[in-house]
């Protein structure tokens, strides 16, 4: 199983998501030891993987790496980590520019969060994502969640009002575990 995870750089299924989780749990006080001791070898592996696959990394892979690198930079700020995060954001910006709505809305939103977290402008892509959400057949919960992610991305009151209205108008329905996760993420971010 480790082999499959180690060669998958996506956030949801791969090693970068596992590393992000270790950093997050450490930041929240659930891991007492310094995560750098745990992750040192993995960090070297990810850096080597990026170096070897730079031209073929997908948006999903770059996003996973970028999300982990941002968390790592936030918890252990160094010039080296900052440069690695910026490099991934630049590669991601090139891929996003040429995407033409092939990638999932989730991945694209996370990609834009990585880019914005590295000081890049993402406004031109917000409209593209909004249109993609409108055209896509998704559940009510997903629609609220994506509006919420657009709010986090832009911090525009328009999106916050959209989230509040959509939450009020959610119809009772059976929810998947993924729907519950999305609502939990909205509640987590609105409490902090």
C-alpha cells in the first residue's frame, strides 16, 4: 500500500495529503514530536519526484504538492520551503491557464488557493470556475461548498451572501459522507 501512496502526489489519495495531515495534527497539538523528524525523508522524496517529473505533473499532483508545501511553510517558515512553494505555484499557474475546464472543480479551487497563497492573482479564474459550477450537475451541498470555497478564495461578501442563502435553502436530503465533510469544513472555517 505504501508504494501506491508514495507515488501518488495528489492531496486526496497520495503522500502529500498524508504529510499535510501530519503537519496539521502537529499544529493542533495532537502530535508532540517535531513533524520534521518524521517527514525529513519524505520531503526529500517529494522534492526529487518534482525534479524528475516537473514537465508531466498534473494539476491534481501540483495542487497536492502545493497544499502540503504551503502547510509546511506555515508551520516551519524557511527560505527554502518558501521557494519550493513558489516554484510549485508557478508550475500550477501554467497548467491552470491551459486547463479548459478538464479538471474537477474541487481540484481547480484548491489549485487557485495554492496560487493565491503564493501571492498570485486568481481573479480571472474565479469567473471560469463559477461558470463551471453552474454547468455541472452537482448536489445542493456541493453547490454550497463550492460557493464557500469561492468565498475563501476571494473574501468577497457576494460569495458569503451566496453561501448563507444557499445554506438556508438546503432541502432535507440523504447525505453522503462527502456531503457531511463539506458541511463540516464550512462550519469549521466559519467558527475560526
